[in-house]
C-alpha cells in the first residue's frame, strides 16, 4: 500500500533551533527543544537577575509571574485565576496528590497507559496514606467508547477519591476521550486529575472543553517554553485545599501564589515562556499543529513499512492533531524498560537519530514525533537503516 505524501516543510524552521545538525531529532516528546529566540529571552532575564538579584526578586517578581501565568492560561483556555505555574507536570501531580488528604481504604484509580513517574507518585502517596492504587488495563486497540466503559466500570463511588487519566498518553501515543471520561467520573462523584503533559501547543483546546477538577500540562514540550514551565489548573471547589509541596512566603496569599512562589528558585523559564508562544504564533499555531501531525503520520508509515508492519497494525492515535506515533517492534524486542533504553541509545549512536523506544505491557514500540525542524528524509533514512540494526540483536 502506498505511503501518503509528507506535508510541505516549513521553510527555515530548523534554523530557529540550536539542534545538532548531524543528528535527526525524532523525539520531541521526551524533553522538547527550545527555540534559539526563547533561549535568548531567558538569558536576557538571567542577565537582569544577575545584574541586581535583590531588585529582581523583591521588586515585582510575584506580579511578573502572575502576568505570565495569565498570558499562558489565556493561550490554553484555562481560567487564569484558577491556574498556577509549576515546574513540570510531575510537580503538579505531586501537589494535587498530597492535597487530597487520602485516608486508609480510599482508592486512586489510573490506567495502564499512565506515565511511569506519575504512577510512582500515586503509589508513594497511597503507601504514605494507606490508600490503595488501582490500575485499569485498557487495550491499545480500545475505541473511545470502550475506554469510557472500562473506566466507568472501574469507578467505585464512595471509595474512588481520584481518577488520574492522561489526555494524550506517553507510552502509547493515544488521545484519550478525556471530556467524556471526566463526564462519567462526575456522574459518579469522582474527581479527575488530567495528566496533559503533551497537550499545550499540540491540542487545539486542551483545557476548556474538559472541565476536570485538576489539569496539568507542560509548556516546555510542544509550546516551545524553556524547560521547567507547566500550568496546573484547579476547579474552584479545590482551590483553597491545594497546598504547595514547599511552604514559602506566599503561603497566606492563597491559591495560586502559594503554589507558585517557591522561594529562591530561578523563575526565568516561566517569564520567558511567552516568547515560546510568540515563536509558535509567528509560525502559525494551526499550521505547526497540522504539519507536525502529518509528518509524524508519514514517519509512522515509512518506518512501519520498512519493518514490515501492515498499516492496519500501526496504532491510531485516536484523534486529529497528534504529533506522536507508535510503530510496533518485532516481538520480544525492547520488552523491558532496560532493553528499550538500550535500543534507544543504539539507534542514537548508530543511526544518528534520536527516537523514543518504549516498553509497554511487555511489548516494545518505537515512538516518533513530528516537529517543524523535521523533514521527511529523516524518517526515510531511519526506515532505510533500522531493519539492519534491529537484525543485529
Ligand atoms: C504523559 C506524561 N506525563 C508526565 C510527564 C512528566 O513531565 P515532566 O517530566 O515535565 O514532569 C511526561 C513527560 O514526558 C508525560 O509524557
């Protein structure tokens, strides 16, 4: 079957980044890539901070953070007064978990598509409080309706104190029907925390359509912000109950300042984040989204073809606009996290191509992303060289 045409490249986009030109960077999903203009914006802020640290921290920084938060929340369709900047999604998850006041016997429900570090955070909070973590298995090929049904069946009203669900999963690159899931959980009186690590910059309306109790997403992946920039949004009824991980001087100011102000840290990543949105808007937000999703789909097909995977066996992301795609690896390959990491390193070293190799439920997967700095030939080169590398097990 013929492979679809790749999208038109975005001219000059690669030059906006300081990525090593000798390497194909097909894994934007793990740590993003910060455009040069955004790096410079952050450096200018650091220069300002170092020119007079006392003035930088004591005169107006809290207001500058609030202003930045409003700007980022506006872009995401989140309530600016119901949102707080945090360092990353993992931190936002930890803030929510430890604010719930879980009791022995309470349950926290999640799925087997959840992000590893988030699952570990749930496990630790359950151990600390005597609550119980329940993980629902959801088949990769499940339809949206089936996903909602499985989750509905797993909710235990009166016992389930939190449902943690991904908006777009990391290991399986699956867009979950988050709004429908939140609707079902609400019918059962169960609060929902949406792990939206990949949503900002990738999905058109990441927050407003969902109505979750808690939503946290990274701007340092697809919204081109410096690393260390995430937004946590909290529904009104929870705002006074949300506590920071570290108590600092804004503790008595309530939400969100008490979450945001974490004493002497480097806040320049947050303050420079609007420069990331500026880059995204300059390129055209919709154009970038469409380009990235089409290029990832193209990469999935060419590399899938090269590995002999039938198009029907290439996982569908479950919706439009997804710039992460999976390709199944031959059975038995990258079946454990260690094996997946080793293969990822080998692909990087031998083919000069950075990819994500994921191990999910005992099966290995290659995860490719599309970004404005990528071109079709990078996926074609990987497709040409990967089969021989995999054959050398
Ligand atoms: C679904 C998901 N959740 C959480 C995270 C954690 O993000 P961070 O490392 O920025 O906290 C990631 C990172 O890739 C992710 O993909």
